[in-house]
């Protein structure tokens, strides 16, 4: 299974990704996570990416596409993979297609999680993430049992630097301008499933599994 998870910031991609990669036993490739890891480690890529991420803008394609194509070439991706947060514009999608064609690899599914703009800001601003295991919570919609502490590993929860109202609003606008057109792009290829992301986390997951099928 070679899947792309598409959707606006706060749609629930990371939340659903956790269940999908467990069920289908494939690696989860999140460009946002890769950039945040680089920022934490203070690498050159992290320093460059941070300038854009802090403003809610897309990191330039030159810094992004190679990162993903290199990752897809690794051994664990032979059994399939799930891309989360990539591609983010038509140029990235075209470059990915060119790479996959040369590598003789075909995408199997694009899961497009749809959520109205009016809900997205509160989703992202209330998001909290575990510093240790990366599990995602929401202070209201998916609260941890103990405030500020991860249910899974007892790690400390933190708020992403770009999850403030101003940056989230910018990210949503960037999504509408640059990423949303990808829904048409993949509809034309006939591999997209549109999922109602305004249901409970469990029901969104059920719809995704129904779209992907239960076979690994
Ligand atoms: P994305 O990766 O698409 O930016 P996340 O998976 O991180 O989104 O979800 C954003 C926030 O919304 C998180 O705080 C998460 O707990 C919460 N969330 C995710 N799915 C739902 C849902 N179906 N209903 C309510 N809140 C949700
Ligand atoms: P995410 O974790 O997917 O919400 O992404 C957080 C931020 O990382 C985005 O606002 C962008 O600045 C950057 N980013 C993540 N993925 C990409 C991508 N495919 N192309 C460009 N920028 C990206």
C-alpha cells in the first residue's frame, strides 16, 4: 500500500496516520515531523526550514522533494509507505510522479480528509503532542487522562510553535491556495477517497479503513 494523506492543517492526518501505519504495517513519512526533528537537532536544514515554518509558509520544494524521494528509496518502504503532509503543491506532486514512474512504483490511494475551515483553527490551537512518543492530543476534543501528560508513555506534552492562531490562519490560507488543488489532481488519476473528517476520531478511522480495504 502506497498512500498519500491529504487535508488541511488540523484535519486529523497525524491522528489517523498512527492507526493506519499500525494496521497496515507501513512506515509513516511526515515531512513536518522530519523538519521538526531537524530543528530540534539544529541541522542546517532545520535552520532553513524554521524560517518558513514560523511564518506558516511552505518550505521551498528544493529542500523538501529530495528528502521524501530519498526516504522512499529506503528498504523499509519496499512493503509500502504512507506520506503525510507531502505533496503540498502541484509541483511537488509532479516531481513525486516523475520519481515514482522512474522507480516503477505506483501510488495506490490518496485519502483526502475534509474538514470545514471554521473548525480548523480550534483543532490546531488546542493540539498537544508528546515530547517522547509523538502521540497527538487535543485539550478539549481528545484530552489526555492527566493534563499535560501522555496516556501512552507518561511523557510531557508540548504545543507546536506554529500552532498559534495567527500562524494557523496563514497555514490554512496556504493550504487553500496551494494544496487544495491536489484534490483535483488526484481525482483525475482516479485514486482519491474523500473522507468526512468532522466525525469522531474512531468513525473517521472506520471510513479510512473502508476506503483502503482490510488487506495489508
Ligand atoms: P493534522 O496532522 O492534519 O494537522 P492532527 O491529527 O494533528 O492534524 O489533529 C489536529 C488536532 O485535532 C489534534 O489536537 C487532534 O487531537 C484533533 N483531532 C484530530 N481528529 C479529530 C476529530 N475527528 N475530532 C476532533 N478532534 C480531532
Ligand atoms: P505539518 O506538520 O504537516 O503541519 O507541517 C508543518 C510545516 O512544515 C508547514 O506549515 C510547512 O512550513 C512545513 N512543511 C511540511 N511539509 C511540507 C511540504 N511538503 N512542503 C513544504 N513545506 C512543508
